[in-house]
């Protein structure tokens, strides 16, 4: 969730990603040592996803201008914009 969440959900925050990683790892460690409801990995993913969403909703999001700056940087450096076909021609 910490890696893919901000790519698909613009409301995701840095604090949500950090909480997702830390709490997910703690859930895996606890479920491996004490007991597991389903499987330690699944327990960790559930806790990680829930903590990412909850913490992201509680903390303030980045301003749109900052998000646009990050996305523009990724588009310029990861994609060849000269060969990209527009999704819909106007």
C-alpha cells in the first residue's frame, strides 16, 4: 500500500506511507510470534492498508501544485513523451 497507494489515490500522504510500513511490519512480527488470524503476510497487508488509509485521511494532503510537480518530473524522466499517443483526440 505504501508504494502503490499514492500512485492510484491522490489523497495518500507521506505520513500514511510511513505508518503503513511500520504498522504492517509490526503486525507481521506479532502474528508470527504470538498467533495469526489468517497468515502473517495477509495480517500485515490488512493492517498496512488500513493504516495507510486512516493516517492519510487524518493528515493534510500535499498541495496540488506539489503533486503536479512530482507527476511532471516522473513523466519527463520515466516516459518518452514524444511517442505517447493521446488518450482522446479533441
